């Protein structure tokens, strides 16, 4: 997956209440191989700072410092969150986005690949790896992903939010469908 994704410029994500486009050109995709946390099972990178457009609805609750934020929808223009809503915890969501300028941008885009994890646990180091999901993080970008990009997203936070892709989810890379209904096609 990493070998393929490292050649990609444009990614498009489609699914329930989601139509999100971004450029990852020049960024590095990393295979989470268990060196930093366990269990492992994701591939991740970061979008180019000002090149995220559209909206995404995260179908799993986001948990921040033990507090849940449910049914999160973020809308992006020129890389920044311009609209945010949640069915539960919206005030907390908006306060996280207000922490600094970097908190209004994505610092990570990832695909969960661990099909051995069977259920959502509210423990992010497990949940972000769920096979059939994607996750994105608002805030700080990992330096491992910088690649040839001149800018990286810096922030005081890095907060992962998860979306189920098993029912109608799709990822298109440079015009080619590479992922559908929670499964890698390439």
C-alpha cells in the first residue's frame, strides 16, 4: 500500500456524508509496523497544508481526554476547517479547533488495516487501526511524513477521528479507485 500511495498526488474520499479531496504529492506514506505502538495496522501520511477541500463526517465518536464528541462533520476550504458540527460535544470540538492555527488543519490521513481488531473500544491506539476504516487527525503532522513538502502542519494537538468505510466508502487516487467498502483493491 505504501509503495503505491507514495506515487499519488490527489486523493478523494467518498462515503456517508463525505466528499473530501486533498493532495498528498511529495508527502511520505508510512507503514505502522509496531515499533511505536501496538497493536499495529495502519498506513499514514499527511495532506499538503493548503490542499484539502470538501467535507467529511466521522462515524465513530471522537474521544478527547475521556470526553466524547459524536457525529462530527468538518468542512474544509484551502486546507482549513471552515465549518464544524457535532451532535454531542460540539463546544469541545470547536474549542479544540481554536487551540491554534494548526488545529484547524489536517496533520494526518490514514487507512486502518488491522482486520484482527473487531470492535470499537474508545481506545485510540486500537481504534485507529480498525480494518475498513480511515482516520484523520486535526493538528500536528508527523515529521516522518514531510517528504519534499516545504511546509508541515504544526500544532499543540494531534487528535485522531475515525470513519467507517465498510458501507459504500471509496478512495480514489489520481482518478483510480483503490479502496472500496473497506477493502484495498490494488
